[in-house]
C-alpha cells in the first residue's frame, strides 16, 4: 500500500495543535462528538425527498434549525449556508440589485473586507473611528439615507466592543428610511448565544448572520437568523435547494456539517456561562500583557468586551510577533488580534491567561521561541483536546 503523505502531514498537524496554545481570534476547538459528526456517514449524503434513505437527514436539519432558534431566540434559522461569507452574499442577492448602494464598515475601521464591488454594488462607508473602532451612529444614518442604501451590514473582523445597533435603528426610523439592517456576528456568535456581548435581533437588527466556528465552537459554516417571515423566505430562496425557481447559492448544504453544528449548539445551550468566561479571560490576558509591557489597545475602556484583545503594534511588528510566537507554540494572527475563545472552551481560566501573557511578553522581548516551546506544551497538555 502506498505510504500516505497526507496522513503524515495530518499527524504532524495534530501534534502541533495538541502541544500549542491557540489564541487565534477566528478559530476554536471542536469537541470529539462534533468532530465525530463531521466524519459520519452524512458526509456523502443528500437530504431531498427524491433521494432514498434521506429521512433521518431531514430530521437532523429540522432539529438543528430548532436548536439555533432556541439559542438565539429567533423566529427563523437557516443552517444551510456553507460559510458566514455566503450569508453576506445571500443578503446581497436577496435584497439588492446591481448598482444599488450597500452600507458597510470600512476596512480601516475593522470592517469585514468583503469585495462588494465585485458584485456590482456601490459601497457606502459607515462613518467610524479607525483608531477607536467606534461607529458614529448619527453620521452613519445620514450617510445611509443620503446614498439611499437599503441594505446595511454591521460586521467587523476587529470587534472588541458592541455595535450601536439600537441607536442606528432609531435613527433610521426617525429619518423614515426603511433599510434592512444585517448584523454580521461571525466573530461573536458564541458570545451572543450566551448573552455575553449584545443581542442584535432585540436591539433592532433585521437579520443576524455569521460564521459558526469562531466563538461559536461548531464546524466551519454559516448561520442566518431572523424574526421576519418575509426576510426568511427571501433568504431561503438563495440558500436552500429550489428546483422550481432554480438553485442559487447552495445545492448540497453538507449534512455532516449541519449535524456537527447541532451538537455544538447543544453544548452552548448546556454551558451558558461560556460567553462570560471568554470575556473574563480576554480581559485577564489583556491586563497581564499590559502589565508586562506588551502594547494593548483600549486600556481606558477595560481593553475589550469580547474575545478579542487587540495589540497596539504596527503591521510589520504584528507579523513578526506572529511568526516568532509560532516557534514558541503560541498561535495568534499576523494582524495583532489575540483571542480567548478556544482557550476558554478547553477549560483555561485567568491563571492560564497570565501564563500565556508571560510567553508572549518574553518572545516579544527577544527570547527565542524554541526556548519556550516546552512551557507552552506543558500548559497545553493540562487541557487535552480528546
């Protein structure tokens, strides 16, 4: 039998992750039962009634939709999207036409770098402070109404603090502008489900979308939620199998992923304090980094209200630190974001955040990462992934 290169690389990857501390803000750990669902027989199956043997697949989809509605207190849940990005595209396709104006946060204020122009829509930048990452709700409403934007995305890759959803909804209503307000909670869905960040649908968002593998510790995929029958129907036409009008963005929604998402939602519902612990760990990590001389943003605001700690480094230094920390077995991203979702999910607390901060500080001060690798591995092995 041919020796597998892929199996060898997978073993190396598993060993790297099992002996490292993952502080990447956009990742999380999948429990063994969630991973088992991904490897189940559903991985190669369809759910449509036209396929024999698909009854249980449809039951699973219905059950997962119910779990999502329960977790987010939403009237409708769509679990078919294959990514958070596809949720954004579905909103774009369902509610706008080429040439329409669409409001989004600019990239330099932490906004999600979606290529709106590739889909022939006009970008309206939501006024925000690039340094403080704060949206100016009053100016945003004026910009939206002036441009005639009927679709507004509140979504950010850098999101240490909640967005002013209620203020923007009140402003749009006062201005008499009937815009669809979409909250992209890709980074904070797990916190929202636990009541640990903000509640977009209750605050005035029409639709809540997001990725399911960041603070929400499910498989990679997307989720769309709304209380509106009309909006849900429009999204389903884009995100679910439609043989009458024609298939749009999703044909096979990957049933193994949906089953895995359902198990993750069950875990979230069983652990409602997870969100608060994530934020507690993020503040503990930020405070420790600050005390150790690692520049951290937003000290005056308590550092963060989410899982994200933002380092106050320029792009070059953030990239170097990312590479140097990898040698030590501590993983962050190259944009200066440090996240506590996975560490919290594994059971780490403020004491472990102090240890992680010490590793980061020593690497930044110039100590070779290889000299610290054993310390990172020892910390990781205290919180096994199996």
